[in-house]
């Protein structure tokens, strides 16, 4: 009996080691596209009409929405379906396709399911498959879940098509706060102050949005619960500046700029606007706080050296270090979701351009040229940056790939847009 038990243990260990070895080999064999490389070419993908659905119309709508989601990420170019009639049967190689998304809509006890697989044209093999189910009214969400899953199959990290963006738009004649899904399909007006609003900021859980407004004649700070549409609450109406905050990671406190003492300084306040601590006390400005993902550091802008530059504060010791030394001015730091980089804008040759640097201030890279770029905000995957682009008398929200390629206008809304703020992923 003892010998049998010993053999069973040895056999279990052998099986365990074999399983781990095979798993490692499988993971090692799986190659993902490095879409941040400067010389990467776009992947050519075909998205035929999904089979199934009501009279084929739903299958076409799913394919169209999936196309928008895939193209958002910047490294995919979707072949015009008119070139192959939307059919699943085509000479994909002659069309220049690297991959084809083979999708279908099927019945499910929950209501319906949307499925998709990737066809590798070179090997003529079906690769990863994804299936999402829900009610018929949830087809858009299921389609975008499929999109983000396919992006993960390509890159190793889920996509960001199920995210939102807060921004300022003057489409109503006044600069009001709006929130829209990232594909611009469902814009929602948040404020109706009939006055200038600026700098919207999501709370970490995505349920609240803080912003500054001048509707009482002073730049006051407000917050609104996005789960309702009727009320908004004042956080700080102190005389002078009450600038939009950087929320702490738990959302209980925030760092804001107040000029109640005469000069703009950074303060930690609670959600009711009570001051907890003054963080800076220097001549000149101290603005634009941005927390690192771990909450241990905070980037901000100060002109204590004579010109605006980006600094970082250690939140435990309160020690401050200057990060930027290039450009005549540097401002608007935005910490990347992975915590390894900081985006910022720098004044160069009379225009503000978008830059990225390592978290210690090294390896500075310029991503844009021409026009003026303001208010950078990272996508949750850390691969895309949204920014306001000004030029030709207009202001639009654009998205820039981390490698500096493919500057694209995100939304086709009426009027001008500015102050973008990218949300986290939806659960």
C-alpha cells in the first residue's frame, strides 16, 4: 500500500511537471504583435458580414461596429468590405488580408450569442475563438467585448473599445461637459451651466465626474454622479482658482489647485471639499497634479525655476524632483496606466507638442509636430494617448499611437472639443 501511494505521488509529480512544461512551451510559442515599435506596419484584416441575425441586417451591423472598434486601436487596417461584397468566401491573399474575422450570430438561452474566430490567411488556419452571450438589446456590448478579445489575441492585452471619454464641447453654443463612448456613438451632455466648463476628471470607479466651471463668476469645482442626470454638487467655491483634481487611488481624497492664499498651490481635500493638507508652498504656480498608478508619486507643474516644468513629488517623504529640462515650457503631465512613463506637452518653436518620457525624466520622445497639442490622457492599455489638437481655427480631440504614428480625429461632433479624459475599462 505504501509503495502504491509512493508511486501515485511520483506519477502526480511527473504529470504536474509535464503540464507546467507544456504550458510554458505553449506560452513561449504564442507570439504577439509589438504594436509600439516605430517601424511596425498595420495588420490588414477583413471583417465579412456575420452570418445569422435578422435578415442579415444585424450581421452587417455587427461587422460594421467591430470594424470601428478594431480600427480605433491604430495598428489594424480593415479592408473595405465592398471589395469582397462582405462575403466570407474571397481570395484573401489577393486582397492583401493578413487575417479574416469569421463571425456569426447564433441563438442562446440568454437571447443570442456573438462569436468570432481569426483566420490566419497565410496558414489558412482558424486561430483564437471568442463567444459572448446576452439579450438582443446587448448586441453592441457583445460586439465590443469580441473586439477587445480579438485585440488581446493579437497583442496579449485586451482592447479599449468598451471605454468612455469625458470632454468639453461647444456644440450647444457654450463649453459644456459631455461624456461619450470612445467610438463617439452615444454622446451625453452632463452640464447645462450655460457657462465655461473645463477639465473634467473621472473618479477611479468611473461613477463620478469632477470639473471646474465659471457659471457663478469664479472658477469653482463641482462633482456630479454620472448614475443620474439631475443634480451636481459643489466641492470648492473658495475665492480664486479651484482647479480640477487628481483623485487618489481609492477615490476618497483628491489633490486640487487652490489660490485662496494668493498663489496657486496644491492641496489635498476630501470629497466634501475640506482641506486635509497643503502640499506645496512656493511662489508662482503649482498646478496639474497626476498620480502614478501605485499612488506613491505625483507629477505636477510648477514655475518655481522661472518657467513651467514638470516635477514629481514622493507622497511619503514629500520630496520634489524636477523631471523636464528640454523645451522652453513643459506642462500637463499625465501618468501612464503602467506607471513607467509620463506624457506631457512642451513648447517648442512657438507651438505645444506632445512628448513622452520615462518616469524618471529620461528618454524624452516627441510624438507630434505641427499644430498645437494640449491635455494628454492615456488609454487604459497604455498604447494610445488622446489629446486636444488646435489649428485652423478649430479644436478637436485626436488620438495618437504611443509610437507617434497615426494622429487621428476621434469624434465627428458639432463644434469644438477639448480637455479629453479617458475612462478606465468597463467591468
